[in-house]
C-alpha cells in the first residue's frame, strides 16, 4: 500500500476517533445533571466515597470507577470526566496498523491504539449508585442535556428515591442570601426586589408578593443569576435548561 494512502487512512481514522470523543460528551453532560441533583439531596453524606464503593453487575471491584469521577461529574467538568474514563478504560480505538520484523525476524502486525472513554461503565455505576434501572439512565442520557424532558425526568427520579433537595447547605455557593427568597426566571426575566438588606442591580424594587419571608423577594433572569454566582458555562447551561421548564424559587433555611 502506498504511503500516501496509509496517511489518508490514518487521518480518516483520526477523524472518526475525534468524532467518538465528541459524541461521548453529550451523555456525560446528562450524567452530570444526575450528579448535581443527587448532591442537592446529599446533606452530610460523602457521595464520592459511596460512588467509588458501588458494586456493578458484571464489573470487578478493581475495575470500578474511582471517587474522582464523581467529583469531576458533580462539578460538570466534562473534560476531566472523559479524561478519567479514558484512563480507566479497556476499550481502545485502532488508528492504524503496519507490519514490521520482530527480534526473530518474523513479520508482525503492529497497531496504533488510543483509549476510548467507557461511558457505558459510567452509566452502569451511576445507575447502581442511584438505585435507578440502568436502561432508564441510558435512555435519558441519549436525550441530551438540552432536551426539555431530561431535567424534569431526572428531578422526578431523584425525588422518588431521595426526596426534595436539601436547600442551601453550609458551603453552598447559593447560601447566604439571608431572609429573602430568590426566584429565578428565564433569560427574558427582569431583575427586581432585594436580597437580604442590599439591592441587586439598578432600579431594584421589592415585590409585595415575593416568595421570601415577610413578602421580601428577588426576581432575576437566569443570565443575571449566573453572573451573580459566577457560574461555569456548564452550570449556566443546566440553569438555562431548568428555567425553560419552570421558574426556580430558592428559599432561605429555617
């Protein structure tokens, strides 16, 4: 086979490999929503340790995904999650192959391989950890994070198993808004009201029928809420998906 043809085949296989990595991002983004929803109901549980200790049918304990995968997933760090999955994966993609003489002068086939992220293993371990049938997690992962069904279905499944979110826990980025309630609307919303004793944004006015105590509340768009908490792009995408379905009210503890 001519060298030019070999190079073209390798480039084509490299494009296929890149496409496989890109395709893996969509289901992992959905699994990050599962992790975020479970973390919201975690109280003081050490979820990363429990995830790492989860037994998966057909998977040896030595091959189970480590706690770091859960940490990357709950941070919605898709790149870090995929990197960890590739590091643990036993699935490989053959980019190219050639023949060469070995030490005994025998013609031997040598393959150039690269690891693929084992998303199926992650789906299986997360499903076992959340006590949700694996096929259910798999089908929701196939919908994608932007599908309007995804967030609602994840919320329903987690609500059935772990109850309602625990609200503003110590250390939460959303904690510390004082006695006022917070309502987050879609991107077309208008910010108004006050949080605690300080107003947010210019021309802010209190809403007499707000969701917080004593009628005090804050209404802002998802974009303004994202800017206020300095959310990462993946977190902004999750928030945007949620508020397209319904408005979100965050109440103070106690």
